[in-house]
C-alpha cells in the first residue's frame, strides 16, 4: 500500500476539478495531529468545495478510536441536513 500511494498524487488535479465542478456536500473530519496525513493536507479542500463542513479534531490518524461517538453524531447530523427526499 505504501509503495502504491505515491501514484495517487498525480490524480489530485482530477479529483480537485471534480470537486469544483460538482460541489457535492462534504463532511471532512481530520486529526490535527495525524502524522500519516498531516492537517496541512486537509485545508486545500476548503479551496475547492463550497459546501464543506470542516472539522480538525484533537487526535492523530485513528480519529475514530478517540472520537467515534462525536464523528458518528456529526455524520448523522450532516446526512440529516443534506439528504434529499
């Protein structure tokens, strides 16, 4: 997995273009102390997504281990506010 991850970087411009074009409601929850995917990598999403709910949590890479209940609650609220019947 680590050897293949580098190939994703070349795809970022395509993903960013899709974000800008489609503007899908997005919930982003990121560990501000994540050493694998540092918080600096979370902020560029704000540039491309207009309908973004953005949260940096005081945790590392395994946010669900420490903030599972909070993340689940925010997911349910987000889905409730963004679901289309």
